[in-house]
C-alpha cells in the first residue's frame, strides 16, 4: 500500500473547505456551496468504506501505517489504524455528510463559513482517531476546539457566548495537563510514538501521575461526572449540526483515548484507578439520569442522557473484559448514531415551532406521523431495546461488569431503568397526549431531506441491533490483543 | 583588518545615520525620502550581516569586548528585519497623525544600532553603551506624538523608570567589577568565586535592570502605560524589537560569565517567569484598550521566554529564541490589524471597536482569529509549537512546577484572547472601517497570518536554524 489513504482521509475535507473559502456565500450560490461540501464529505465517506473493506480483520497490528519525519529528531507524523479506530473513522465520515444535508434554513447567514468549520472539524476528528504519535494526537485533539468554539459561538442560541467559552476553557484546562504528560513521556521513554511505547512500556513509578494527567483531559471530554457541566450548555446552545457532531463524534474521542492511551500505555495505573472510574461512571449513570428526568428542555434532556451513556462506556472500558470493551465500542458507535438522530429530531421540531421546551408539544402523533415513528425508533434505541444497536452495547457492557464487579453492575443496571423512564416519558409528553397547543396543527411532517437523514441513521441502528457481527468481527482481534498485553503487564509487575 | 569587516554592519549603520541626519538638515520636506533610504539601509545592513557574519562559530574582537557568533548574527538579522517591517507599515499611520517627520526613521535606526551593539557585547561597558543608545532613542520615540498628553506622559514615565533601572544595572556592574577585577564576560567567568556574596548582589541588580527592559513582573509597571500612550507604530516597535536585544543580553549575561552560579540565579528567573506568566494572564482580563491588553499579553509572553532561559540548558536557550521569533511574527500580524482599524482618518484602539468585524471585514477578522488563537497557543498554529518547545526544555530539567503553572496560565490567557474573538465574531457589527490600507500593511498581515497558519507543515526549518546556537 503506497497510496497514503489515511492522510487523504484527513486532508480531503480541508481541501474541500479551501475551495469553499473562495466562494462567497449569498442567497444565490448557497446551494452550490452546500453541494461542494456534501460532495467532499461523501467522497470521504466512500473512501472510509473502501478502507473498511481493505482492512484486515485477522490481525491486531496497525495497518495503513504512514511514518514521516515531521519535526526532525523529535516527532514523526505517524498515522495508522487498527480494529479499534477504524469504526470511529467510518462513523465520523458517515455523520458529517448527514450534518451537511441537515443544514437548512436554521443557518441563515454565513453558510459557507459554517460548512468550512464542519469540514475542518471532520479533518481534525479523523486525525484524532488515526494518529499514532502522542503529539500528533494532541494536535488534532486540541485543534478541534477552534471550529467547535466558532460553531457554537457564531451560529448558536441565545446563551451561546457563555456556552462557547465554557466549552473551550473546560476542555483546554483538561488538555494542558495531558500536554505536560506527553512531553514527560518523551523524556522518560525517549519517544512519543505509540507503537514503540506499547513495546517499551512506561516505567511503573511514573504511570500513576501520567494516567491522572491523561484522565483529566479525557474526563472533561467524555464528559464524566463532575466535570460534565459544559456539555448540556454546549449542546443546548449549539446549532443542530453542531450538537450532532458534538454528541456523535467529539465525545467519542475521549472514550477512544481511554482505550488507546490509558489502557494501552498505563496498564498498572489503570488497574489502580479502576475503582475511581467505576465510582464516577456509576454516579454519572444514576445521577445524570435522574437529572435528565427533570429537564424541560428536550436538547438538555438528551445531553444529560449522553452523559449517562458515556458513563456506561467508561464503565465498560475499565472492566478490561472482552465483552465490556467490545460493548463500550459498540455503545459509542450506537450512541453516535442514536444521539445524532435524536438531536436531529429535536432540530426538526425546533425548526417548525422555534421551541425546545417539552411542554410546547404534545399530541403531535396524528399531525406528523412519519416523524413520530422515527422519533420512537430512536427513543427505543436510546433506552436500549433489544433489536436496536443500543441494546447490544449496553448488554455487553453490563455482562463485562458482572464478571468484574457485581455491585457496580447492579447499580448500573438500575440506570438502564431510569434511562427507559426518561426517554419514554419524553416521548409520551412530546408525541402523545392531548393536543393543547393549537399552533401545532400547522406543523408539517418530515420533508424529503429530513426523512432521508433520519432513515440513513435508522438503517444502521436497526441493522447492527439485529446483526452486530460486522462490527464485532472488526474489533475483536484488536481488543483481545489489548487485553492480553494488559494482563501480561499487570502480572509482569 | 578582519576585525573591521566583522563589525561592518554596525559601522555602515552608524555612518548611514549620520548621513541621514545631514540630509535631513539640508533638504526640506525630505521625510519620505529619508524613510525610503532608511528602509534600504536596514535591508542592506541585514544582507551584510548575513554575508559577513553568519556561519562564524565564534570570534572575539576588540580585546574580546565584542563577540560575533551564531546567536548574535541570528538575533541581529531578526532585529533588522523586524525593524524594517515596523518602519514600512507605520508610514501611513504617521502621515495621518501628522507626525511623519525625518526624526522617526533616524531614531529607529539609532535604537537598532544600540541593539546591535547590545547583541554583540561581551563586556559590561559595551553592553551598557548599547543599552543607553537604544534607550535614549526609545524615550524620544515614546513621546513622538508630543502634542498628545498621553504620549508625553508615556515618554516621561518610561524615561524616569528606565533611568532608575539603568542606575540599578550600573550599580550591579560596578559590584561585579569590584569583586572580579574586570568587565569582560570571559574574564569574569574565570575570576568567579562563588563565596563572594557581593557577586550575587551584582547579579541580582543587573537582573533587575534587564527584567525592567523586557518588562518582566515585578518590573513591568511601565509597560501598560507606555504601550497605551505611545503612538501605535511605536508601541509595535516596543513590543517587538527591544525584546530581542534584551533577551540576547539576558542569555549572554547569564550563560557566559555566571553559568557556574546557576544555583543563585535560577530561582530568580523561575520567579520572574512564573510571576510574568500569571500576572500577564490575569491582569489582561479586565482591559478594554487593545494596546493595554497587548502590553499585558506581552508580559505573559516574556514569562514563557524566561521559562526557557531558566532551564540552564542549550535546549532552553534555543526554545526561547524560537519563542521570541514566533512571538514577533504574531505581534506583527496583531498590530497590522490594529493599524487597519481606522475610520475617516481616526484610529480606533478599544476592544469594543472590533465588534462585529467579521461581517464587515471577513478577511481581516479571519487573520486576527488565526493570530489570536496562535497567541493563545492552540494547535496547530505556530504559537502552540513555540510553547511546546519551551515546555519540552522545561520538562527536560524536571521543572514540573514551572511547566504546570505555565500551562495553566495559558488557559487563563486563552480567556481574554477568546473575548476578543467573541467581540469580533459573535457581536453586532458597527460601521465599516476604511479599506485604503497600504500595500505593505496588507502584505505584513498576510505574511504573518500565512506563516502562522502553515508553520506546522515545516516546523523543522526554524529549529534547524536555531539549533546552531551554542552558548554552553
């Protein structure tokens, strides 16, 4: 393989953005601008699918590795993928075109700038998932702040400035400690190349502090309780496409980071800090689910449910069981699809009624039947009904948790019940019941593009719910190798 | 005769200054001509420096009171180019303020001469001579808009406080001379006796003087007032050019004669660095005037530069040099934007005046966005790499406290950079600004923005150039 397929994946959206930069967006060429962006992201999606087909599932080695000197004697630009990262890349390239299609009247001004931000964001996100050097990873991880800050701040709702600042500063604060840890690793081990670090291992006496530094960054990004407070604000104020990107992909960067770096580089520290993660995850699951019950704003409710779902993910990761880790990755993929769809569903009604409050709605089932069906599907997927992708992930995570720690698993299972409660209650209050608000009668059902986007998300949600084999096959070898190395390191010390 | 070719840049510059003075006296209305000649002189001087001295490992001249080495050549070229850019983009501003006089380029040239002498100095006396030459020119420059109260106030403040610091510095020099018997850096290094407390006193006094010149906390008080009061083009000069020379002297002074006393001065530098980083970040939050804000932000950046020096390693020195180079580049862009904010021949310098800039002037605000994110140290922009190198060398010496404080203060600093971005991008637009900017102004803004933006593609080049600096 000489063709640098991963670099092309990273670069393509930026090139598309570069073209958009030279088109002034006005009423006339808004369509053109959108098509250029859509075309770019679709090409990227098919490239990612092609990558998935080429991907060799039988090995846990990194594939499609590109290794170039970047800063001489210091850092190499190194990218490559294994079973863990490829799914996230496919997810990213799948969600981005949907985001671009979903951009409609809600973005009134500066459309081309908005699409530029989204495309650049896509570049950075793909970069995060395939970088095999800590500095390169940090670069992509942090760079994503810039477009997201602008997306929330320029095109967001009324409290957008507060939310954008909170998002930026929270994440930055977490990340700077990770930068210190990365540079320290360079001085401790003499390299920041992840593959070499896997082989060399990091001296046990440094691992705890380094783990904590990485944790501070990932915990904010995940987000874990108690540093999750930026997420509801950011979600509520961001425009729909921004919320979708945030929920579907940005949150996954941290989960991915936990697996790749926390488990992979610091196994001894991970073992020590597992109780901490368990505690925080369980609190996140129960506490934020309860908060979600009380929300009046639909977007906020879904945001809190995201925190709870990510609680499951972190719980699953640190069970260090085959099922738990596989479940976590499936849960992340599924959450990527479902949360994206739910935010889009909220966007649909918001575009029509300009309200996100639950009590504005009620009894819309007969007015917008198509919407109600799809919304129900995603509600059920979010609460993990068997037959949807949400079930597979949650089930595997709980199975892994039962193997490792009975009590934690029991409490987490309670969270599933509360999760069902708030999702169903949300659905009941919005869709069923008496039609009180007479303005709702003017609501129009899904138009073609909305129907298309939601169906695109519904198909994989159902498909992977019934048949998760393709996903599991892809990640299985890499995960089992990760666990093998992990246990080897633990016993070795 | 070899001696003279090596200092030919300085000789050429001083002869040109004298020539320009005479020209200015005899030819009426020659400001434009003199401005253009000065620009050419700066370019020629930098070419001569490049030709004659770059590539020389280390040569001592004039009874080893002047040193020509890679550090001095590099810093001289940076100084000259920075001065060139300052001069070339400030002409429009000066014309509009009606202070486009022949003295302006000549004063800049003489302060540059002083800086070049400082950069090459290997002797306390030579160093002091250069320092005073540049300071005298800078006092006058600060008051250049003499009809304005603020400008006169800035100049007076700068003069009084600077004179005080020069006094402290001289006192330190005399202490060191008294206890080592020489003013030459190399001889001092040989004569050092670490049991003499007086030498430590001397170092402290000189450090105070130097810290004042680069406005490190707690000797920063003059900076916000002077930066705000001086004409913008002079502020631009202040934030960029004198810092290069002062940093070079800092490096030379700490690492040539007093490397063995590192235990004595390292703590001082760490304190200066931490205080500057924290104070620069926190004090800038409440500012409403852009020039004042830049003053505080430059205090913060000086803190990062000093963090590199505090490491006591070659890596640290190199990272500081890289930092100051990238910082100058960012500042150039920042001030280019500031100089573009004019409406009906009136310049605006409040943060609120940037409100909604992105709608009226999308390109300017995009450049400013890039520059500000880079100043905040967000990857993948150049400012991130500058900080990265600094913290890499800081952590090499296991100075974790310094690194953590430094990086946390970048988060605080990010807040006020974000605030400017917020005002530009999220707030309602105001009236449009004029768009008749000079070609050079546009060029310097584009030049700095593009370099900041694409630095991450070629990060090795600058390192390779700087890695030849070898002091220890």
